[in-house]
C-alpha cells in the first residue's frame, strides 16, 4: 500500500490532532502536516512551511513548489475517498499562480469534485495560514488504480 495512504488512514482513525506527513521525503522538507480530512466528501487540509531553500531570489516560494503543495493536497484528498485497495496518480495538473507566495506558513485544501472508477476530478487552493486570500489554485485529473 502507498505509504501516504497508510499515514492518511492513521490520521482518519485518530483523534483529529494535526499529524506531520513523514511518509514522503519532499513532504517532510516542505513541513507538511495533515490538519483535517473528511473521507466521506474527499476533502483534506494540509499545512506547509517551506524553508529558505525553496525561495527564489526575490523571497517568494518558487512556482514549482507552489504546484507541489497543491498536488499534495489533491493527492491526499483523493486517497481519503479511496479504499486501501485503490490508489490515484496525477494525470494532469493545471496550476494558477494568483499572487506571489512569500516565505511563511501555508494551508492547502484539496477536494474531490467527482470520483469515478477510473478517473478522479480534483481541485485545490493554497492560502497563507494567516490570510484568507487565495495565493494559487489547481485542478487535476487523477487515474484511479487498483494496487
């Protein structure tokens, strides 16, 4: 089973306390933490705090890292809806960088728009933890697989 899926199932079975994402080296580097998840709706919230090495020269988070945080939220939201025998992989990811993302703490919320037997349609938004404005958003199509 996917190690991210195993971690998510532990989180869903737990008491709802935030849980660091230790199942993926990049998630660890980005300071990812599971904050909320709803398996019924396929919605999930992750916290991130990317370090200085993810910043461009002008002090904002590099766009590929912003896309990565959105992709993590999308993938974990899909996994929240899937049983242990299924997994999902990103087939396409469309990212909209709405505002600069300066260093700091971020919250990404991923949601399942529609989950089918072979495809899942997803969306996510990224915000600074201390602000309501969307910094970036994404839509994605994921292939649903039997593992």
